[in-house]
């Protein structure tokens, strides 16, 4: 079943995250339109795709969980707005730099937050991997 395969899901995620900035920039619309249309479209698609799961897991939801997700949505919307702002300004920001830079920062912040909040191990291998990724961003961004 492909939708349970981590590699398959990772490839689809990468295609989605790397593809939408190209569509957004090609639209020629400003940041407000880009982020608003994307947010509504993503919300509708997620609800439609998750309807069977939402219906069968309703009894296990909690008020605390809902509020944590509302907070996550607010933080995510701020990130989407800033990302949309960079994507919609072709003269100021190059997509070939913005997308990898944001991606590596997401990886770094997630690793750090997972270590601090969830007490996941942050070993030398992960730290070295992050350093190598930072070097790759520097090489990509170099003029």
C-alpha cells in the first residue's frame, strides 16, 4: 500500500513542497492572494482526504489536543505567509536559494525542538548531517 510507505510519502511531500512555489511565482499574484488561496485549497484537500479518519477517530480527540493544533495552525500560517512572501517576489529572492534554505532550517529547528521538548536524541551524526546540509545551502546560494 503506497500511502503507508515512508519513501513514497516523502517523495510526494518533496514534490508538493518544491512544486507549489513554482506555481505561486508563475501566477504573478501578490503574497496575500498566494497564501490565502493556498491555505483554503490545502484545508479543503486535507479535510476531503482525511474524512474517513476524522470520522472514525472523533472519540479520541481532546480539548487540549485541539488547542495545541490551533496553535500549530497559527504558527504554520505565519510560516506560510512568510514563505509565500518570498516566493511571490521574484526580483528579491531566488527560488533555488529560498526553498533549500527554508528546508534545512525546518530540519534544524525540528531536530532542536524535538530534542528540547520530546527529549529525542540529538547525536553527533545528526549535528554533522545538519552541518553538511548548511554547507550545501552555502554552495547553492553562492554567486
